[in-house]
C-alpha cells in the first residue's frame, strides 16, 4: 500500500478484525481518546467496512464525553485519568447507543508529558471491549515513554488486539 496508512502494525490488526467481523456478520463501534481516531480510520480503510462499522467517537475531552457518551458532572468530579472503569463505562454506553455487537474503547496517556500516577505515565493505556452480555478490560504499557505518535499507534494496536481476542473468545468477559 503506497499511502503508508494505516501504519503497518495497525493495518494488520484492522484487516484481521475486519475479516473476523465479516465472517460472523457482526458489527463494531469505537470510542477512543488518546489514539485520536486511528482505530476508526484503520477499520474504515478495510474493504467492505460499511458492513461491519457502526460508528465511532473520539472522546478526547471531558466535554465530549458529556455531550456524546453519557457522562455527567458526577463523572467529572471523580475523574482521575484513564482507568479500566472509565473505558468500561464508555464502551458500554457507546455500544448500546450504536447497537453494535462490540465496542472497542481506549484511553491512555500518549505523552510527551504526563503525571505522577501510573495511569498518567506516557505509554499507559486502559482498554475495553463491550458486548451485549459483558465487557473485557485490560491495561497495557507501551514502553515508548513520551513518544506521542508511537504511543497512539500502540494504543490502536492494543485496542484491536483486545477486540480480536474477544471476538475469538480468547479474552475474559
């Protein structure tokens, strides 16, 4: 592919996930924050995406979460950065709203700066995949430090890997 998009690691996972969804006649939606739309754009770059993709949100700001993902002022009061609970709630809300089989969600700290807690360290990401029955979550660390672009790509790959594992029944729900 001459364009270089999506990045090779993301392209490989997006094509694998897309093929699985098409095989099963299932759908996906996306709620992403620090990956900035890479998961959605990568899935949309696969042929036949209209059969599997229900929609996506880039919920980068807290205001966007209130406007589009069911958050309230109470969520803002207790917000302490990306966590498994945060992505679980976002994934479940967006999946229900868009009536998709799955919703993949990520929220992380891409860098180059961060904070002094684990979830505010550049390279940290919390991930979730919601289904109608249950939600799988996990945390990952890229090891890329403050490499913002590298972290964004790694977050997209990790989100797609978790989605693949849930689809295949290899992730705990």
